[in-house]
C-alpha cells in the first residue's frame, strides 16, 4: 500500500545549480580634499624630510590638542603637494 504522505525529500541542489551573484567591492573613497593648499608652492624647493617637518610643525601649531591622526593627515597633504612622507618620520 502506498501512503499519500510521503517522507521523500528531494536532494539539495548541487553547488553548480545555485546561481552565484558576485559583485565587486566598491572602489575606495577618494582622498579627502584639502581646502587650502597654498602651502604647496612653499614646499616646492624643500626635500621630502624638510617638507614633512614644516607641515608637521604647522599642523601641530593649528590643532592645539585636537586629537587627529596627524601622520595620516601629514601624508595626505604631502602627497597632494607632490612630496612623500619619509618612511621613518613621525609627527609627534
């Protein structure tokens, strides 16, 4: 006798049967725009280290204890001005 309530369950779909929708990650955000880069012409004749020291001193003078990641900000400003933050330099 065949029962109408069957306990048969179909097998799960194989991985190749499951549609895969892979979306690429979003692009990284653009670097923050520095509102005032009048400092760039002043840095043009300086070495990267001299420029880093100059900008670091200016940032520290204007922040007066406001906590930000100074080294990240310094790197962004120098990059916008065509300079590179020296590898071991830290603005403290």
